[in-house]
C-alpha cells in the first residue's frame, strides 16, 4: 500500500526584534540594562579624584596651629582664605580708612549694599526668565550668572589674601617676614590684584603689573576714569621707583 506523503508542521517565523527607539524629546526614556561593572581604570580615576578633593581638607583638619611646617601652613592658609571672616575682630574703618568714611558717594554705596545684593541676584533670574520664557531658565541663569559668579569672585578675592602670601614669585623687596607674592594664574580674574608683591612693596601705586606682559585691568580702568575726569592725583610707579624696589 503506498504511503501517504507526510507534511511537516508549519514553522511560524519568530517576530524580528524591534529596532531600538531613539529619544524624540517627548517619549519617556527606555529602561536601561544592568550597569556594567567598573573597570580598573574607572576605580583608579575615582580614587585619584577622591584623594585630590579630600586630602587638602584632611591636611587642614590635622593642622594644630600656625607655623612653618605643613600642618601649620595648612591651617594658616585656611584662616587667611576664609576663616578670618568668622572671627569677631572687625577692622576699625575710622583708623584705616577715614578718607572713605568722609566720602559722601562711598557712604551712599555702603548704605545701598543690601539692595545691591538683592539686585545682583534678581537681574539674572529676570533676564533668564525673559529669554527662556519659563522659571526654569530663570533659576538656571540665577545659578550660573548669580551664585556661581559670586562664589568665583569671592574665592578669587580671598586667594589674594591666602595663595598670594604662600606661593608665587617675589621680584620686589618688602618688609621683613612679608610673604606677599606675584601669582599669575588669577591675574585676569582678580583684575591684576594677584600681582600682590608690588602692592606690598609700593602700596600707593595704582598699577601692580609693571613688567612686560603683565595684565592689570584695574590700572586700565583707573586710567580710563582719569581721562574722563572722574579720578585725579593718580600715583603711577616710575621706572626709577620700580627698579629701586627690585629684590
């Protein structure tokens, strides 16, 4: 008896895997898979970063007193940078700045200082909101053009009191135990104030960066105000005066 041909069951092809979807800016993100294990280079990067960030604070914390050793210098550096602001030893302006106290315009600026602080934060928020159209843009502008700007400005200013008495060059003679230096990296952001060695050598000089290639935006601003007739009796160092103070 002839055998009937057998038919194999139909095989349904499996559905192809859907292509990965990209983010169109409105759809939710696709769930991520398991995070890959950290490699040796990743662990080394995290370790080195942690050491760089934490070690200075550990050194400052271990510092017992001011002195010439590492612990004392670390503590002194912290005090010169920001610690002095938390001590109740206010400098008497009547003794050190009587001319400023007698200036009517300076007194008006001092009285308006709280309002100026509010204004310098409110303006970035308002401009960011006006440009972006939402409060998120306002907060972003407040963060970068307000808080970050103020933090950067303060740390640059404080560095003149701390770093510019610890590291840098001393091309000019100063009084005994005077450690003021020229530190070029923050020169532009500090408007030339980090050329601090000459300021101690010649305190009445309106210019701190006197050598070739030394930027001094403060001196340029003073010169502009002088040409406009808003300042006068500006004391600039002569070549003979500068050379007489070189170390």
